[in-house]
C-alpha cells in the first residue's frame, strides 16, 4: 500500500496550504497554482503525443474555459481548461492526446480517433470518465 492510500485511510487527506489575507486572494492563488500545474503536465503530455503523431503545436494555453475541456485552432494553438489538473492523470493525458490529434485532423472522423488511439490505446476510459464526471468538474471554481 502506498503512502497516499495509507494517509487517506487514516483520514489524513493531503492538504494544500495557501496563506492569504482574504478569500479573493486565496482563490486567486489557488487558481494560479492549478493553472501552473496544469500547464506543466499538459506541456509534458502534448510533447509526448506530438512525437507519436509527428506534429508540432505552436503554443499551449491553459485558461478559463466554461463549457469545454480544450480546443485546437487553425493556427495550431492548443487551449485547455485549467480544471483538467483536478481530473485523474489518465483523463488529462487523454485530453492532451485529443487536442494534439486535432493537429492531424480538425474533425472527429474515424481517422481522427485512429490518431488518438495511436497515442492512447485505451482512450475510451478517459472519454468515459469525462462523460460521468465532467459536469462536476466544470462546476469547480464557478461563481457562487
Ligand atoms: Zn475534439
């Protein structure tokens, strides 16, 4: 049993300490932290999938996306919701592969999904997770 599961069993969830004089600053600091974590993970995973697919993104953006997880523009800019860092790693990896595959196919054709499968043979698990939990993830950090 790993250290993480042992801590959870004992009721000792990992905690993130973000000192701040008020709630607005606290939220801003948490958001910046999540965006930086998401950016680092996505740069790593997109670079990996870009090699597999023989493509090169122009830029990777991590930002506030209200109703989707990512996008790929015609000028090869990949954009992702910062919330993907709050999903399990295999879900973030699937989204990275999905948007990277759009650099080959700007649609959701069979050829597009074949590219995604080359990156992640079991990509359906990531899709399924988002289907089941995506709404809850989108709701995180929304205005109350
Ligand atoms: Zn897509």
